C-alpha cells in the first residue's frame, strides 16, 4: 500500500481504501475527499445524536434499577431530576469594539476589491494603509484610556462608512457578489449599525450584539461566575436522572432557564410515565410559575419558599443540606463535560457543527460512564479469577 511517488495528501485515498477492506489501490474506485469526515459530521445532526443518546439511556436504565425507587411522592410520582444551565464558549477572540471594527473594515476592503473592475478606471480610495496604522497605534498603546478608545472607534467607524458607501455605489452599477460574500457584507453592515448606535449614544449594550465577524450568530452570555462573568457561545440546559445526562435545550441566544422547567418535567413524564417526586434545581428556577406548576403535580422543588420567612415556619435543614449535596451532581457533569468531553471550548465554526459538538459532548459524557462501569467490572473479574499469592508475614 506504500506509494513512494505520492504526496501525503494524494495517499489519503489509498489509506481509506485499505481501511475499507480493498485488496489493493484502485484509481477507478470512488475518490475519498479529505473533508469526508466533515460530511459525516453534518449528517449526524443534534436530533440524531439525541435519539442515539435516548437509545443508550433506555437500554442502560432498563438493566439497572433506579437509585431512588423508595423516594416516592404524591400521585405516584417517583424519581429525582436535577436540572441546570451552562454556556459552551466558542474559540473566538475577546470582542473589543476597535478590533471588531478593524476586522469589519478589512472585510469590506476585500469585498470592494472583489467588486472593482479595472475597466472602471481608477480604483476607489479606501485609505486602508492609514486605517491600519491608526489601529496599530491604538492596539500597541499600553494604557488605553476611555478617550483613546472612543477616538480609535470613531476613526474605524468613519473608514468603514466610507467603504460601505463605495460598495453600495458598485452594487448600484450592477456588480454582484456570491451568496457567502453577500452574507458577510450583511454582517459588516449590521456590525457598523450597532457600533454607530453605541458610539452616538455613549452606551455599551445593543440587542443581538455581534461579537464575531466570522460567527455573527454568537451572543454574549452573562453567567456571573468568578473570573468569567460573560462567556461568548451557546447556552444549554441539561437534566440528570440516575446520573445519566440529557440535553434539554440548546440556543445561541441568551434566555432565562427557569422557563424550561415545566417542559423538562413533561418530557420526564413522557419517558417514565409519571412525574418526578422532586426536582433539584438552582435558586433561579424557584419562581412563582414553577412553584405553582410543581405544587399542582405533587413535585417537590428544592429550596426555601419565596419571600420573607414566616414566624412559625420550621425548615428541615437536614433535607435542604441533602438536596444541595445531591444537586452538586449536575455541576460534576458540567465539569467533566468541559474538562474531558470538549464542552469547555468549542472549536467548530458553523451553526450546525457547533450544535453537533455540544450534542456529541453530552453523548460522550454518558459513554464515558458506561466505559468506567465496564472497566470496574473487568477489574473485579480479574481480581476474582486470578489467584492471589499469600505474602509471607515476615521477609
């Protein structure tokens, strides 16, 4: 199978044919594209991965008894569901207004080069060299005061506005761009409008703010964590039942996770045939709607009651402590998914591939638990079957 005269890239079809069981290399066979695995990944949509995850969990949960069968609630409710939300940050540069505008300006200059025709005569002036020097002077300065930042942002806004006006004149003459470049042009326009609005109104917030030119669908997710108060990526909800994890919701937009509790409880009932006897959740889930929903269905939602404590109220502090200890399991799932399953930093770039990466991380999280169980069983069998030699008491 070794071809001395072939480059490493041209030998990829040979390796793929050998992997598929062909007896020898054959040029008449179907050519294997280097991006073949990308096509397979696109075919494995998050919905398909979710169905695979349900098949695995359905098989495992039938063979293993529930850990909390004795924890029965009202109306035949049984089981415990732990819910929480997190952010899967994407691998992007930290968004700063000046750097975003500089990147948008460079993209606009490339689009203008694409639209330019030498038959039109002199090339439109863009001042790209001066704009690049202005940005370098700002980015290399050690102390970036508010006055310097505003001045740099204003300069980049004016350069970008000039380029967009020139692009509009070229398009008015009948010039066209490809679909991908038209999408990039729309992103640059939206970014300019958002930055111009914040510059004119001296504010730092705008609805659906773009934080990446190449990935305009990403949004800032405010988490309030120490060290990372804001993350840039997708937000997701998971539920943990009998230490098995399910992806409940996935979105690129920031949302209030408390609004998904009722839907997660209803999906639990569809799977198990009954509601859970208790739901362990964070403080944010304890709003009036969720408390009313759980009370009507005999579900105990962990945590104290809303409002000021009553004078004659006696809280079961032992039960509250046990609920909080068991709720930590969902944090453990997040930690393992981000450290070992790729959820800590999403490297893919497209909407579909990011959604695939998140769904695959949850699937791998459950497969790791099955793998650990099999390894423990194998170690037990080895210790049981292999005779142990008795060590002398004194040597």
